[in-house]
């Protein structure tokens, strides 16, 4: 076993004692998609955020947060090469890390914001594979510094595929809900206009002034003839 492989295994072993995180691995220079599922009933109307943990006991520095309105939380909000979007009704926060670099590796959190407080939806450990030609080489993986600061944890590993720029995900449920609200509001407005028009027709309107169509046409002709003779 080579020294790099041994160092990697020791680092992951020490790190796994202090975290309850999902590990996402990506290739340097490509994009990585991170997904954080959560309880939609509890957090659906809250703003979400993606932050980076500064040390084992340090604060979590916010990187990017979702739109201020939950109805528009599906819109991708960017900060540099990092984007976040939220499927509020489906209960899934999605983070996109574009053009991965070695400095992107580290410990992050998905958060649910309420006022000045934040609830942790999940912890994510991002690892960057340095060699895109050999994704299984442990020596090419980032090995966390000061990993001895994390104790007593279980790490669930999950590999995320690199993203293509032309990839278009299926619209989240929040988009469908917004479209349904727009359609319903238009339908209600049209129904109100139709009801007002129908009510006006039932009330009736006075007939417009004009020639008396009930008069005998012969009498009208005699009157016009008499006027012409005078």
C-alpha cells in the first residue's frame, strides 16, 4: 500500500469519527451537483442557504442562498461558480458547483433559515478528484486537513456525476404550483367578468331611441309625400 493511499485511508477514518455527512466526489474542472433532501412540511416556506464550515468548531460561512420569495425559490441564485435552487414543495435543495477546483473541497452545510437562526438540513463533504483519467485513485483525492478535530461520526458516501451545460432538469413542483396559481387566478378573473356581463344582461337596458318600427309603413309614406307636395 503506497503512502498516499495510506494517508487517504487514515484521513477518512479520522474524519468519519466526527461527521454525519454525505460525501460527494467530483472531477477537477467539471461540475458537481449536490442534493440535500429535507422535510417539506416543516421547511417549505423558508429560505435555504449553502454555507462552508470553517473548522471543526468554527462558524458556517454562507456562500449563497435561495431567492427571498419561496414562490421563486426554484430560480437558480449564483455566487461566483456556486448556484443554489430549491424545490420547496418537493423538499430538495440542489447546489451546483461549477468548474471544481482543489480549494472547493471541504465541509459544507445545507441550511433552512428563519430570522437570524438557521437549521442544518444536512452536512456535505465535497471531495475533488485531481486526476480525471483515474477517478478511482485514492491518491488523487483531497485529504482533509486537521481531520483529527472530527470525532464520532458516520459518513455516507455518494458519488455525483459531472453535469453537462446543456442538461435541463425537469421543472420542480414549485414551478408547477406557480403555473397552477397563475392559471387559476386568470380563470377566476375571467369567471368574474363573465358573471358581471351575464348579470347586466339579466337586468336589461332601455331600448335606444330611433324610428318607431311598429308604425304602418304606408302611413310613413303618406306623411313623406305630403311634406314633399307642400
